């Protein structure tokens, strides 16, 4: 394993991506910070340490942007050891019969197409680099297991991530590429929104739900990242203990 490992974090400008990027940098990774807003990425780079970070503005749903992103990684870092496939959007909650086709497609383009494009490019790079191999960790969300009401597009997209994770884990075996998924529930970030106060439940009621600190997500991803490539966490769930995930329906 190389002395300095390189990690790519998509959606690194805020929330889970920011927390994970900072934790990886603190642990010795050189971190490539990817997102659509350069200003917020640059603030993360300052916090991570400029010598340990590279800012690349890119839209992961755009194939040309992803190709340019990985060319920069190869040119400036030489290799990629970890991809944290984190970029995603939830879309506005609404009943399934009112969900506009373009809104459904927009969520899938970012959450599924974006994750696929980055994973595909990472897979190609990891397969051909020397030493060969690397690790991909996909952010699945607990919605990859159990839906919330009025979140059809997001739920479909996160179920698709599970299929992507399993496919990559299978095809990566021959190339020393490990792939796992972390399903996260109710962690405290600026994106948590009203879940902590008035989350819509399966019976139509609204209730406050417990949450937990995002640092525990960052620690979990770091644990997965630091495993040797002959060991893999295929799937991990990290959620607030009291959230109504088990038996949500």
C-alpha cells in the first residue's frame, strides 16, 4: 500500500461529505474535494489543510465533468485509493401521483448516474494503477432499506445504489477492488431539515425523530477505508438509536 493514499469525496462541500473529507485528511489521506460550488469546497480545503487537499469543481451527473475530474486525479495525484460516492439530492417530498417526471429524473441523474459514472471511472483507474486496487464506499442511506412517505424518487435512487454496490463488489474481486455501502439515518447536518422536528410517518402522523452527530459517520467511513483490501464491509447501517427505522412501516 502506498505511503500517501488519495481519496475522492463527492459532495464534499457540506454535510456528510465535508465531515468525511476532514476525517480522512486528519488521518493522513490526500483528499480530492468534488462538488458543484467551488467556494464551499475551498472552505473545506482550508479546514483540511491545503497540502492535503485538491479542489475540483464538477457535476457528477455530467460524463464530461467526471472524465475531467479523473484526469486531474491521475495527473496531480498519480493514483486513487478510495472513492466515497456521496453526492446526492433528495428532491422535494410529494405524493407519488404528484411527482413530476422531470423531478424524478433529476434525482436519479445525480444519485444514480452520478454514482455510476464516478464508480466506473474509479474502477478503471484502480484496475490499471500499480499497486493495483482500491476501495469504493457508496452512501446508500437507510432509504435503501425502507422508504419514507412521499420520497419515491430518493428511495428508488438509493435502492439502485445497493445494486451498484453489489455489482462493483462482485466485479472488483479479480482486480483487488473492494466495494461497500454505508446506510445512514438521521445524522445531524444542515440537510437534516425537519426530520428532527416533524418527520412524516407511515401512518400519516408527524413526530420528532432522534438524530446523532455526523462525526460518527465520518469515523465509520474511515474504518471501512482503512481495512486491508482483502477485507470488506459490504454493508453498514449507522443510525440514531431511537429513530423509527426498524418497523417503520
